C-alpha cells in the first residue's frame, strides 16, 4: 500500500533552500522510489498558516518512505534543512484500493527521524 510523506515548510534562507537542500533532498527521495505528486504554496483553509509551502511525496509503502527519511543520504541534509527552512514532516499510509481503508498508523518526526507514533 502506498505511503505519503507530507512536508509542510516555510523557507528561511531561499538561497540555501534552492541550492543546497531542495535539489539534493528531491534526488535522494527519487533514488528511494519517491515521487513528488504535489508541491507549492498552501492555501490554508483552516488552522496555523505559518508553514506556507508544502510537498506530497508518494512511496510504494511506509517502509520505503522510512528507509528514505532515515537514510544516510537524507540525514546528512538535516542541518542544512534547519538553516534553510522551518518544517514538519509527517507520514501517512495510503488507502487500500480493495477496502478503502488504511492502517491506523501515523508517524511523526521524532528526534530528526520518522518512526511509528507513540
């Protein structure tokens, strides 16, 4: 079942974001089978609007998404990410095409890594 990494962010350093974070992060996701299926500025319908932009990245399954996020290639970008942007990363399971149901697990960033929510 597909899994989706939802990235909510606000750029703090546009040059750092554009040159040292975004292209490398995108490449690492692609190398792990990730596909960016939506990206841009949010239209906030309700709630906190401080994270003004976002991306939705689809992976074949949650294990693959976690392998990407926790990979050395991506983890080496964490410090750069902290300078370039304020961000929240979340992991959602896709719906099963047969049942329309999903597994009730939601993961959140914890200590710089994604994992199963406590």
